[in-house]
C-alpha cells in the first residue's frame, strides 16, 4: 500500500506529483544517475524517444498534439541536480530517499536540508507536460542536464545535434513576477597553496577556530546583500592572531560548493599554552568588530576559539601560513562592478566558495560571474597575478568551462509570446529581467544559431541553503501560464 503523499491535495497536482517523486531520488551534483534513470524509465513507459548521455543528462522528445504536429519544435530546459546541504547539527543521507518534504502554509520545504526545487521544479514542469494528454503543445525536446551546480558540466557536454528546435523555454528561474530575457556568464578558478609541511615542536596545544551561523546563500542572487563570507572572515582573524602570536596552522576548511556563499569555516592550529588566553582575546576583539560590521546583513555570526583534542602531526611552515591568510585577504570577493546598462543590476562579482585541504596544502575554488566576458576575464587575470606575486607554492588555474552570457534580445518572439500569456493569465504585466546570475542558457544560445529563448520562473526562496522553500501557490499560478504559452506556440 502506497504511503500518504506529503503534497497530496496541493495544486497543481500533476506538477507536484512529479516534484515529490523526483524528491525521493538521489540527485546531488555528480550523483544524478538514480534520478536520470527514473526519467528514462518514465519515458520508456510512455513510449517517448529519449537520449541519455554518459554523464546522465537526458533529452526526452514528444510529438506535437493534434493540430500542432507541424508547429516548430520548442526546447524546454532545466537541470536535474541540486545543491545538497544540511542544517547545522542535522545528519542526512541524500542517497537514501532523497529529501524529506514538509508543508508549512504556502511553502514546501525539506526537513533540515536543501529542498532542491532549484531546479527539481523545472524538471517537474517538463514531466507534467510529457505525461499530459490534454495540454495542446508543439513538438517538445525536453533537455534535463546534470552537474549544473558544479560548473554547468551537463550543459557544456549535451549533444545539441540531437535538438532541432530554434526556440526555447528555460524553467531554471526563481521569481514568479519576472520573465528572464538575459543572464550573465561565469568562470571558476582553482587556487592551490602549498603547506610546505613541517613537524611541530613539542609542547604546543591544539586549538580550533570556528565560524558559523552565517546566512550564506547563492553567490549570484545574494552576493549584493553584503553577507559575510566565512572563508574571508577566517583569514582575517588568523591574520590578526598571526600579527601578535606565533601559532602554527594545521588545517583550514570552509564552504560547501563554489556557487554558494560559505556560511561555515574552521581552522585548527597549535599555540603555546601561555598564549591561549591572549589568542582568545584577539579573536574576541576581531569577532566583535566583524559582528558590528555585519549587524544588519548577517546578524547571527558565531565566532569561537577553544582548546581542541585534535592530534596534529604536521603544520604549515610559517611562511606558507602567512601566504595562505594574506592571499585570501587580498582575493577579490563580492560585487566588483555595477551594471550601468541595466538599472539595479551588478555586473561582475566573485565568490570565494570552497576551501579544502589535500596532501600538499590548501585548495580554494572561487567563481566569477559577469554580464561582460572581458570584465570576467579581468578578475580572473587579477587572481592569476596575485598567485604569481605570492611566489612558489601558489598556483591558480581556470577550473572547468568558461560559460558565456545569454545576451538580451529586445526583439525576441518567445519573450513576446510569454508576455502575452502572462498578461492573459495573471492579469498583470510581467517584469522583464536581464539577470546577474549565470545559467546554462548562454551555452545553448552560443551553440544553436538563431535560438530564441525566454525563462519562466516560480517563487523559490533561499536556494542553496537549508532554508530553501518553494511557494506552492506560486506553482499553481505559473502552471497555467506555461500551458497558455504552449497553446500559443502553434506556429
């Protein structure tokens, strides 16, 4: 007997049914096979043509409905993967049953984890259209990519020769009131800093510096909110301690993914026992300054330092430790330039997203987003120059692809059709947005000549964080808009 569905009774039931089914599957970035195979089985059961590539991105095709058989094909796009993050103190295995949904008023959430409505909802919209037998629509080519949250790997590798459509709707947007008509591109940089490992002297005591409680958030949607970056704060505090005390850094870490503003960071270091109280005072003083600076944008920052039970057998050399903390302090972070063409938009930003350790030292991944390719490359070059000036043991290189922007086209027919449907269904004008975020759309518009694209969104809040939630009432409002757009794509 089937268990009670969490979203049962909510509308639109056909969309939320597929969202709940998808939410039961493992689909963290790089681990989308379970969800992709489920989409393949869905397609086989309905006799639909599909193509699943080696990365597990999948294209599903459906002929046009009666009267629409000869209409030009439309490509629909979303990504299968999600950012997988748990709330502090929560243990959750995403590979075992996906996420645990719950409903609070108008919002669907996950218990203690990210929800994955970014972009599981887009996949659910496509599955509902593929499953329908009463929604008029032209021939569909539904493109569901993987590893979008890890550098748009799926979009970069999808075989566009399998696609015949010259018009496209993207569902990877988070605002109901907006139609997406352009977006930025991005590029990531991997930085390695050698530890130049040394054996610590005897008699030092281990200590741990913890930074947590930050809001974090999406490195594109939230970067302008002046929230704190925990990796930057960690380096700042360590620099202040190193200015006064001879500590030996053993390990540093922070962040969860390159496109997420890091909300937690930590460092383990060794200190002389007689310096412990002074170190605590230094951390307390700098911590108070930080809390004052971010009192409005990030009021719940929690900074602590205490003795640790860690066993430390090797530490950064003194020079390497100083290079690490100073390098992070000088790295560009946050909004770099404003967009003077699109009022209210920032043009270029950089997010120091992840810091991890490997056998040779520390590794940092940072992601640059910009609506102007040359500005993006300029920030990347500054990072390269900083690495070069830092000397031996510091290397910086481009990581993954250089994703292009999706340029604004004021004469887009798809935008005109979507605006009319929005007006007819919603009874109001939509906002037309050229976004600061980087999506996979530029990869399609660059590789499919003449592709006419528009994005349709639904209200999602706090994506990429355990506070993520989806407004199911917004889903109920947007679904009729999508169906009306389908109806109007008859020629």
